[in-house]
C-alpha cells in the first residue's frame, strides 16, 4: 500500500527511514549517509508491511565529475557534479602555486557546482569532495590549464 519507504540500516550508525514515493515501479532515494558507510536496505509500505531486505550490504561512495572536455581557462566556468554521499556537499578547490585553498559548501539540495576559475593560467587546479574535516574523499578531478 503506497506510499513506500526505504529503511537504511547503517553499520555502527543510525538507521533512517525515507519516503521513496507512491509508485512501486518508480521509487527514488538520495543517499544521506556519510561516505564510507555500509548499509543494509529494506522496503516497507505505509501499513508497515515488509517488502524485503537487500541480499547484500552497500558501501556509500561519493563521486565527483567534471564537465570539461578540453583545457580550463582562467575566468571560465567549471562544472563539478557530486553523486552519492551526504548533502550538503563541500568542495575543496586548490591550484598549483596558489596561496589559498577554496572551500565551498553547496546548498542543501544541490549536487552541481559551477565555479569561475580564478587560478593562474598554464597551471593545474583540483577539486575534491570533502566528506569530513580533514578527511578528503579520494574522488578528485584535476584539470590542466
């Protein structure tokens, strides 16, 4: 009986229950557990009837991808998309020979960041998804200018 819910049991974490929609053929869920979490998933309906438990556990991995197909120029927009993990996302940008590191926390529903490149010409800039203070995700995108 709709609506349907997904229960995510996080190993050594807090379980969550999230509405995934009213159409059993089109359920949707955004992972809101931290990167590195291990989850067991279960579906239930609005009457509390169990729809099943996943046959395996799932590892939460956030990925970072770029929209660039060529070199990045100073003042050019750079699109970075984050998928998975827990929102709001924080992106850390650093450039070779720079005196600063830029931290950008995205909005609570955002997964796309457009950054206007301010790094020196003919260098390299890197974007990283920060998953916790001083704990950087290995998912990074480096672009040569």
